[in-house]
């Protein structure tokens, strides 16, 4: 039995699981060191079977918490960075955080994560509704300019730029949204 499994069976974690099983209940843990919050959240996710949003002070803390949870043996965990997606290529911008954000959102939307670690800023960024996100992701696997325009229209309608498109369509998408 791993230390995380042992902690998941402990009385404090089981009391927390029991408390949040009631309809409409959630939990927050304050006043303890970051690593204790991290381990407690991982144990709670394991014990409860519920998804956990683990809010951290910064993106760096979110990445570290996700790494710590993976080291403890919890594999269904991702860090959600706060950087918003941009459709324009600007010199010097890395798209790594955008790809990480979209990957985490996609896994969360498909129910593949037990824990999402994020900063408050990342959690508050507006993103497309889950059904639109999943529907457009499937359509875009086949590509096509009409699908790209439809995706851009949805992004503008929901006032977000959180879209992921194949690199070969970036210029067309940027041209399409220019001035809208």
C-alpha cells in the first residue's frame, strides 16, 4: 500500500469524503503548508472518486503540485496554466502553455482527470462551454476551412480565444478574425 492510499483511508480524509457526499457540498482546506494541501487533495481525490480543482497561488505552484501528485502515484492530474490562447503568431511567443492549457481542458472535459491544479487566474479565464469544445475538437480532426471559420465564430460568440487549430490553418484563422 502506498503512502497516498494509506492517507486516503485515514479518518480525516474519510470524514471529509463523507461531508462532501451531501448534495451541493464542497470543501476547502486552509492554514496548512502547500505540500500538506497537495497531499491531502490527492488523497481526497483518490478516496472520494470525485474530481478536484486544486487552486494554487501561481502557475508555478500548480505545476509543482501536479508533479508532486504524480510522484505520489496519482496519474490523472494536470496543471492548467493561465496563459490565454492567441491566434496571432508574435515573435518570441511560445505556444507551450497554450498547448498545455488546451490539453488539460480537453482531458477535463472528457472526464480523464481526477485533479486539475491551477492558479486562481487560470481558473477564472473564460473558456468555451464543454459541449462546443468537444464538438469542435472532433470536427477539426478532419480539418477544412469551413470548420475553422465555424470554430472562430463560436470563439467570438463566447468571447474567448481558447481555440486549438492545426498549424496549417493559423494564418487563415487570423485573417478571418482580423477586424471582427
